[in-house]
C-alpha cells in the first residue's frame, strides 16, 4: 500500500509539473510560481479523487496552497483534506456549510460567498 501511495504522489507531482510546463503555472500557482507552492504531494489531501475533473483538482490545490500558507502551524492534515473537499463542494456544487467553514473558505478564496 505504501508503494501505491508513492506512485500516486509521483503522478500527482508530475501533474503539477505538467500544468506548470503548459503555461498554467501562473493560473495554478500564482505569480510566485513553484517557489510559492507549499503543497506536499505525498499527503492524502493532495491526491486527485478519481471522479474529480483536472480543472477542479487544480483549483483545489490552489486553495490548499493558500490554506497552508495561512494556517500552517494551526491545522492538521485531516482538516486540510476536509476543508479542501468542502471548498470543491461549495465552488462547483453550490453546497453551503456552517458559518465557521464558509468563513474559512472565503478567507482563502474571496470568490466563495460568505
């Protein structure tokens, strides 16, 4: 199972590199490029779900990156994973969560309604 995780991490980091190489780096990673990218692709929160479109995955990675930069010492990997999936649900499925979660999502993506 560890080997499977390592293979997924390699595929995921290859995807990020491919996105960066196709000129999507500015859109995915912001003006700072890879040096500003804090996502650890060996973590479960950085894996793409089988049913997740690549564009949604890219957006979720960008959110995770912003979340890590703002909450790095105060947030667990499990919380990052949950919030990132909540983010996708709100952004793409118009789900609504409690005030605390919606505020957190809005804090790291101002396009998310409060």
